[in-house]
């Protein structure tokens, strides 16, 4: 029959459904027109402002350009030491650049550094043409990949992010993209933390031209290691930021700010607020015994119950303190039930959030009694509520508990 019990919240770890976490808003008004902050591990939304509003992503577009290139590298369609030709179209690109010269060739790795560290528009075009033949073909690949990643509000018309009709994204989509870059391509993510890149040639000295990473929190806020800034007149100033402290990795996107200073100030204040107010907690650990269920026709009187997957939540400290757990399972568990068999559910109730329910399974095989013990066990269960083969053990456990 069904059993329902309230439990003290056990320290363990579940796969949480992305949702808004309860927290006090930042102690200042958010200037950005669009903003979102998520936990990279669980997808939990910690803060949002117009997160699904269509916006001009500006040079944050380059994260999608690099995602497509990273995938090509992983599949062997491109190589890091491969040299790509620099077209006149790439050479004529305005805005940020790495000073490529038409007719020359550039290594793929240098072009990637150019797109990430110095936001080079010319490098984007060379990579796009090198992989897809034309930038238009490459832009279609970008849009197709964005849809495959679950970015529901994005369309790309070019590889660099200069304003164009039909070229848009959203803060939530860019956060999803940043999360995929971090998780899908850890071998390439380190480029986002590099602070300087030198390329091209100074006409006076002949030396490579050094340029600084524009990320206003890289090297300023502890733990920040990416990702990308952006600016166009249509989109304003924006930045996608990620950083990690302890077990908590945050991703933040803000856009539509009026100045470089406003972008720097707000990005620093918001990411610090996120790290101060939230932590990633282990709520339920796979394999950890959370309760015991009575057994019918089994060698032992009870079987331990657990969850099969770790459950992790990113919460404010206040929400974690108010967490409660309830377990519901069908009892008794029949002898012969295999380890991992689902017999119930564990429901976690967290202040300000939807309940989270996960399966409860038996933590070990339930060995059944032999043929000659079944009748006696059945009679014992009807009289005492436990199988005969395990009654003595159950009584001993009860006596031990009393002594303690």
C-alpha cells in the first residue's frame, strides 16, 4: 500500500528543471534593456529582465560563429593549423579587426583568437568563407545550429554581428549558447579567458599589433573566464559573462546599455551579486539511503531506498534553509525485486519554486525467501507486518535503536 512520509532534507544531488530561483532582486535598478543570469550546471534562472525580447546581439553573434567552427574542428572538417585565404570582402570589413591583408592566408587558430579576444570582423568572414564557401551559407548554418541548440528566438544573417535586417537573438538564447560552448567544447573554452592578442603588422615598427580583450570583468571579478562583448548603435552595449567559484558557474547576458562605462559597472555589480547570493547545493545524492521500505516474502525485513541520479540545485541561501522533502512509495516491496526498480517518488518543496519530483528506487536486490519459507513468511507478515525470514533482524534493529 502507498506510504507517505516527510523527511528532513538530505544532502544529495538531482537534475533540476530550469526555473526561476527565489531571491531578492539586486539592490539597484538594472539599466540593461535585456538581462538574464543562469546557473550553468542546472539552468536555474537567477535573474531576468525581458529575456526573450528580440535584440541586436552585435558582436556577441561571434559566439555562434565560433560554436560552428568548434564543431567543424571536432568533426575534422577543419584543422587548427590549416591556413585559409583572406578575401577582399574580409579585408574590407569595418569595425573591429585583426588587420588581415587581402591575398594572404591566416591560420584557423589565429582567426579563432581574433574573433574571441579582439572581436575581429575580418576573421569571422575568413572563417565563414573557409568552411561554407560564402558568408551567406555560413549564416544559414548558424541559424540551423541555433535551432538545434534550443535557441527559439534567434536568426543570423552574418558571422560578425553588424546590424542587418533579420539578424537578431535574445538574452536567454545567448545564455543557452554560452552554456553549450562551455559544456560542449571545454578544450577550446580557454580562448575566452585570454586577455591580449597580437597580430597584423605595425607600419612603422613592423611589429605585430597588440589588442586587449574588451570583456570588462575578465581579470577584474574573481572567477570570470569568458565570454564576449558586443556593441552596435542599434543594440547598444552588451556582454555575455561566465565565471566559476567553487561548484557554482554563472552565466550572465546583459544588453542595451548606453555606454562602455555603464556596461562595465553593471556587469561587475550583477555578477558579484550572483556569486554572493547563490550557491549550488547537493540536495540528494545518488545511492544515498533516504528511507527503508518493508519487504514481502524477502530474506530481509526491509530494503533501503535511494535515487538513481544526483540532484543539484542552485538556490539562494534563504531558499535552501526552507527546503522540505516528502517520500511516497508503494509497500511492501516484493521479494525478487531488482536493484534500481522504481517504487515511488521523492518530492522536494522549495520556497518560491515549483515542487521537484524524482523517482525513488530500491538500493539493492531484494532477495526472496525459498519455497518452504513462503507460507510461514506470509503468515508472519499478516500477523506482524514483516516477513518471517527477517523478523528477528527487524526486532534486533528496534532493540538497538532503543539502547542508543
